[in-house]
C-alpha cells in the first residue's frame, strides 16, 4: 500500500474514533458549536461536533446562490453555516473520506432541512467535483492532515471557477523535530503533518492561485494546544497531562492556526 494511502487510512481511523466518541457523549459540553463560531450564527443549527481550528466562513464573502465546497467536511458544521449563506438557490458540497463522519454530517444536514447541501465520499487529493464549477473552496483543519498537500492545492485550483475564492482555516508549524513529524498520534492531532506558513503559501501560489494571504493568525501556547488535543481526542484521558508535561514545552510558539485566502485569476 503506498505511504500516502496508509497515512489517509490512519487519519480516517482516528476520526472514526473521534466522531464515535463525540456523538456518544453528546451533551452541552462536548457537542455543538465551539468557541470559534459566533453563537448567533449557529444558534438555530443542530448541535454538531466540530474538529476545526477556526471559522473559515467568517472571513469569506459567500453570497446567496453560490456554490461552496468544504474539503474534509467532518460532521458538517461548516456545511450548515454555508447553507444559510448560499440559501436555497445555492449549492454546498462537503467532501470527506470517513464513512462515520459522512453519516453524521448527512444526518445533521437532513435535520436542518437543507436540500441544497450534499456530502460526497472522496479524498481531497482527487476531488469528486467538476473543473471550474466552484465559487468558494473552504476547509477547516484538514489540509495539514494530507500527506500530499501539492495535490490538494492543485485540486483547489482545478475546481474553482475563474474569479473563485479559497478561504481555509488550518494549522502551520515551524521547526518541529523529526519525531513529532513521524508520530501518527500527533499527525492525527493536526500537528505532525503541519508545514510552515511559507511552504503553505508557496504551495498555493505554485498551484496557480493568486492574492494568497494570511488574514488571521493565532499562535498556540503549550496549554492551549493541550486543551485542543483533549477536546478532539477525549480518549486520551488523564494520560494527556502526564505526557504533555514532558513534551508540551517543545511546541511553545511553533504551532499556529491561520486563516488563508486565495483567488483563481
Ligand atoms: C480535523 S477533522 C475536521 C472536520 C471538519 N472540517 C470540522 O471543522 O469539524 C478532519 C476531517 O477531514 C477528513 N479528512 C482528513 N484527510 C482527508 C483526505 N485526505 N481526504 C478526505 N477527507 C479527509 C477526516 O475524515 C475528518 O472528517
């Protein structure tokens, strides 16, 4: 099995476990919108677990009637927020490779009553989307997980129509030691596979996108990274603090959550 397929399978297994735990413990503290979303935007939506690292649509100008594609749509929170923006004349397509996530997202879309939203199974390195048909590509904490980021950047450029936009929320990291990059757990946790901001922006430009810019950047402290890991992977339990005491300081100031914008000329 090629290495990239192995990494995707490992990531998919981790998010199957994460969504099963998240829906299994559904309650006021672990389901529903996270701190990133304006409470007013999500108040009327079904409680939907989020594994994102920002609110990409808050930085977009998505309009009624447009087509939005969400790469790695997870349980579907950004699909629901996008559906409100595009309205019934628009079209929102989520793409994800993990069956358990797709199932939960489809349930959430049905429960919100949004007929303009569909979720397609596929990989973001080979999108099940036609060339030049999309107004906005969004994504929330997913591209860092891809072992083939150049393919993802090329796919974004392929599916956007001329003049279409990309707005993604993602993780970038500088100077992480090799053992972090090689750790399956830290890769699944959106840290190990994160590339530098320079490589990220350069990758988008190399794919032919223009006006590439970071519109928001938040640097994690060791404590905030631990809190985010525990929320996505509650199965870590109390072991998290013990391990983090040892390794956490190595991440201080090196891991960032960014909102990146780009356009197809
Ligand atoms: C960190 S979660 C983010 C989910 C969602 N965007 C959110 O904000 O809650 C990553 C999601 O991306 C999906 N994913 C990761 N790599 C992928 C790939 N190469 N192709 C398709 N889906 C992928 C996973 O199955 C999972 O649902």
